[in-house]
C-alpha cells in the first residue's frame, strides 16, 4: 500500500485529511471521535478572547436536488473558555500522539496579545498554529479575522509576532475576500510563516425567504453576511491554491481548503500544490466516517498508478497552470456526436443555437429520422454541448491535427512587435 503520511512544514500526520477549524473541532470529544474514525489531523476551533454567539447560525444552498451544495454560517470562534480548550487539547494529544493537532488562533492585532496566547497554548503540546486571518463575519467587525487578513502589513506583522513566541510551525490562514490572494500570501512569507492555508469562507448571504422576507438564516428578523463554503466554492479555492503554488515568491507548503468532499477532490488539491487538505462541510453533512472512503480511495488511486507516497503527487499539475496569454492559439478541438448513444433530447442543439456558435445542425436520414451533426469547420471547441449533454458518451471532444505550429498570444504579440505589426501566415 502507498504511504499516505505527510509532512507539512514539520507537522506530521498519518494521512493528508485534516478537519478544518470549525464546529466539528469544537471540543476534545469531537476531535477524539474524528481521530478514532481515521482523520489524520484536526485544526482546533479558533481560540481567542471569549465571545458570544447567536442562535440560528447555519444555512445551506441546495441545487438541482443536491442538498448542501453550499453552506453558510454566522458562527464565531469558540465560545468555550480558553483553559477548557487547552485542557482538552492536552488530553487529546496525549491519547493520539501520532495525529496532528493544530491550534487555530485569533486575537487583536497587538504584539502582546499574540505573545500571551501563543505562550499559553505552547504548554499543552500542539503540533503547530494556524493564524486565523480569514473569518469574514463578526470577528472582522472587531478588527480581527478577514479585517486583518485583507491588509498585507497586518498579515506580515502578526505572523512575525506569533513566530516570536512560537516554538512550533506557524500556518497562516488566508481570506479569499480579497482581489489577489498572492499579495497576502507573500506578506505571510515576509512575516516568517512556515506554511499557508486557504481558503477561509467567502462573504455571502445564503438566501431570502420570499414569503416572510427574512434573510436565511435570520436572528429574530435580522440577518448578517456569513461565511460560504462547501462544494460550490471548490473551483475558487483550487484557483487560489494554484496561484500561490505557482508563485516563486511563495515557497511555502500549502494546506488546501474549500469544497473538498471526497478523495478525488483531495487529489486535485494535492496535484495543484497542497501538501494536505482540510475538510469541514462534508463532515458536517455526512459525519466523521466519510474519511474512511477518502483514505481507501486515495490509497487505491496511488496503488493503481504505482506511486509509493502521497507526497510524490504534490504539485505535479502546477506547471500546467499558467496565464491565458501562454495558451496555444492553434490548438483545436471540436465536438462529435455519437448518434448511437444520443438520446435525441436536443439539449446540445438548443445550447449551441441559443447561446454559443450555431454549429450543430438538425438533419434527417433516409428513413426520415432526425439526427444531429456538428459542422466542424465552424465549431470553436467551447465544450458547451458536451457539458449540457445528459448522456455519457454521446458527445466527444476530439483534438484535431493542426499543421500550424503552436503559438501563444504572448508569442504572437512579441513576433508582431518585432516585424512592425506585419501579418504572419502561421498565426490565426
């Protein structure tokens, strides 16, 4: 069997599946249950100064029959006393010495505050710290969480202050509620971070009840924006992980977070540069035992590919992710319809005719039966028909041989600039 153990900035765990800092890691009872189920690590629900939570905290967005396609919450950091959390962290680490326990931490942006809480946590034997610069609601209104995480100077300073007091690795958790996450990731590097994690939740309003006109959720008729997570945010998270992984100024391990629901999702994050992954919504939806399928699926995947260690796939797709200007303009794919499989629903024709490039014709054969055919000379290879098609195998995207050499937009512009903007026959 493949080795599933990971080492993230010196933090070791038996597998890459960690529970993210959230309601599932609120107590020692929960974290110990999670470790019994097979989770490799847990980021303890954020520790800080005592807070008060509200009632009616969660909401979900369901789509097309799928429950919890997205998840929204307005819950804050732990509302349990720090000394209680520290006692349970100590007991949990003593019982599960080989599992990673990371303390998520959030305090006001003051050096003495960071020193004080880090020193208190040090005594209970955590494996590392995660600085919560991402929480978008409640705490941000008090100058913490995302409010700090959106200011590169504060990210750098607070990371440095935490590192001054910490003897264990420091992970900086970044907010996605920013124009360019690499800017704050670079700030974390300058502050001395040992690793970064992303993404925290996205500013959101789950919905509005069209009958009562209340927000969803609401607290006595009032609502507030919350943090959005779950499967719907995965593409956003994956892009942000990739942008940091391919940035030469951010040479740090990454803990990937955002919409990871199964082992396939985890593999995507690993390939795109994450050393390990953190999961919350899927565990809240289905329970801790989902990690069993994740471990089995990842192990089988690696075995089938003859890969000895999960660490061997980390970052293997990063070099394949680039800017649009580096894509080959002469690469060509077209759609082809397999009429033996086609169920004649005409969704591809409608999508192409109404919203794309009008290159799918409705024809009749000699018996008068209707069938569809793509005019390949007009097809731009947008993939829309294959995306909307409900029948597997009915539409294939076929790569065409092109006699023209590869040419990117950047290469094209450089060449045209070098010859005085004259036309060239090998550029489409």
